[in-house]
C-alpha cells in the first residue's frame, strides 16, 4: 500500500487584511474577469472582420476562435502546474504580462497584413488568458464557504460579463467600422490592441503591488492509498460538460453577427450591435444567478438553464425575423450561470486536487475551438438551421450533467 498524503487548502490574510476579509482580493479578481471577458468576446468582432478583409470562408474565419480556444487544451494543465509553483498571485501577474505581449503582436501582424501572424498573436494572447483563468477560478472558490462557491464565482463572472457586453460595441465602433476603408489593410485592429496591451501591463503592475490573501496547501502524511483525481465522477463528467458548454456558447457568439446580418439583410457593423445583447443577457443572468444560486440547488438551476437554451435555439431556427434573432440572443441569459456552476460542481469534494482539477477543467475550454470550427464547416456546407443543431446537442449533455452527471456516485 502506497503512502500518500491528505491536504487541506487554507487561506491566510496578508498585510493589512483582516482574517477572513476577502473583498480586496475579490475586487481585483473582478477586474481580471472584466479584461478576460472583454478580450475573449472581442474575438467575435475579429471573425467577421477577418472574414471580409481576407476573403475567408466561415470555417476559415472561425480559426480565430479555434487557435484562441485551442490554447486552453494545450496550455491549461501546464498552467495549472505553473500556478502550483508560483502561487495564485504571481500566476495572475504572469498571465497579464503574457496576454499583453500577445496584444502587442497585433502591431507587426497588421503591418505585414498576414492572417497567420494574427493567429499566432491570438495564440500568445490566449496563453495569458489561460494562465489567468487557471489561477483565478480555484482562487475564488476557496475565498469563502464551499456552500456559496457557485454564487461567488457567478457574481465575479458577472463583472466579466460587463466586459463581454462592452466588447461588441467597442469592436463595432473601432474595428468593424474600418472594414474596407483601405485595400489590403488591417490597420483597424492595430491601435485597439496596442491600447489593450498597455492596459494589461498596468493591471499586472497593480496586482503585483496588491497584498492579497495567500492560499496555501497543508500536507499531512497518512497511510492511505493514493486517490486518483479521475476517481471523482463529478470531475470526470464535468470536464466534457465544460467542453460542450463553452463550445456552444462560443459557437453562437462567433457566428451571431453573420447570422443576424443574413436574417435582417444588414451589414456586419449594424448586426454586431445586437451581439452586445447576447453578452448583456449573460451579465443580467449572472447578477440574478448570484442570488438564485443561494436559494436553490445549483444543479437544478443548471438543468433549467440548459433546457431553456435548447428550446430557444429550436425556436430560432424554426422562425424568421426578429423572433429568430431575439430567441437566439436570449440563450445568453441562460448561459450566464453554466460555467461557474459546472466548475463548482466539478471540484466539489476534491480538496487538495482542486488546483490540478482546475487545469483539466480549463483545458476543456478548448471546446470553444472545436465546436465553433465544426459549426463553421456546417454553415459552409449546409445552412444555419443544420449548423445550430450542434450547440443544441452540446446543451443536451449539460442537461444530463445537471440531472445526474454531477453526482459523486452513479
């Protein structure tokens, strides 16, 4: 019998913080989530921009999301190990700095007007976002009672939804308005991303100077057989649940501008304004969800939201005009609590495995790469109705997880 160890995660106040007072830490995490949401959602603007500027197919333009979210699959587990060595605070600082580097790489990409360089820049930018996500998610769950982890993570992500709501408006004004203003030019993305890079550097400096609560793992030897992280059923099924949820959310957001433009017969700049309502619905839902998740079982709320998303997509693809548009936009409202709830249910009871589990769960965010690319191919070869059956299937698995998959035992 192998000798293993049992570990407990403890939070210790640092500096002038009083024991158990985590508001400064949660405030800094709210800023972190705002930037993560803003940068990630701005990809939805880059897709129609690059599609037009480089004359790409839907599948080709979806490579923006493919390479961005593929980074989660490649880097999340190494990022989890990096956070274990550096700690949550230094991990977040490193994440901001790497993301800033990726944003600055948009300058040479725009100078050479090469789609491949833009994809490389997005890959670097995504590495920073992955590191931030891996560090922040478990940090939030341990900064307070386990019973309110879903509510706490949902509330902080609500601030991130402000970033996702603002991003389409920012993108429409600063990026999409510059479509076709110059031949063979991608100057429209240059200054916005240089500005984003400077903001990320500033935040990295501020976070480095902040005194945040430290999360430490205390290890005590015990004569117990080592428990595999994959022996936890809620985590085993939680990983594909995250994969399919993120895939569905990203796929809808990625092509929503083009979907609306086709239905209303308007240009991309006008259609992109509607996308802010999709992400704004997530903002409203997360603020409401932070309260609801304290009153109801998280699994029940997750099941209701997954079922509602399936129904709304069915309504959208079987209708026309504004009903089709607003029913698809309405999915954003029910997306709001899904990630936080799936994540919290997945790490429930994992103890010292939490940080490593965060790496595996974050790697599942690669679903945003796979599902969006497959949906792009479906649009190219079939039509919108067939293509949106893919996110419907994804929400069906989330519904299964909410009803049964989150349970520790069959």
